[in-house]
């Protein structure tokens, strides 16, 4: 099975931001930011996700946007963050997004806009 990955120069900011706009996909990137390759199951375990079927969509969005590498290895897929490519295309973007996610988590952010009355 050959999976499509955009070349570095084909990565587009709107695709990256859209991919990282999902809390689940942002969580995946936070896990992968530790470095190295991770099998899909280990990422799911860290995130506490049990619905493997919905993750297929998330892997595809992250892969097609140029955020992750995904390649088969035996009976599983291995994932890794395309940090070098993302840093080359958009210096500081990934660091800022990950720092913001960490800050939101520390502040107990629910994702609701402040003053929304909800």
C-alpha cells in the first residue's frame, strides 16, 4: 500500500491549520512531537481513543496536509511528525501551536470562546 504524502513545497498553511484545528488531531501531533516513529495503536492508547475507525479519517487529514508521515510496517502503520518540513515551511508555527495547546490545557480551557455564556 502506497500512501500519498505532499512534498515539502506542496504543504500549504491552510491545510496545516485546518488539520490542527481538531482537538483529536492536535493531540496526535502532541504525542508525535516526542520524536521517533509511533504505531497507530500506541498513539490511540496515549490519547485514550477506542474508536479506531474514526482515526482512519484523522490519519488521512494529517497525512494529506503534510503534518505527519505514515507508512506501513508489517501489519501496522507507523506515524511520525514532519517537524523538519513544517519548520522549514513555517518557522515557529508548530512550536507556537504546541505551546498554545499546552497553555490552554494548563488553564483548563474548554474550547468555548470567553464570554460566550455557555
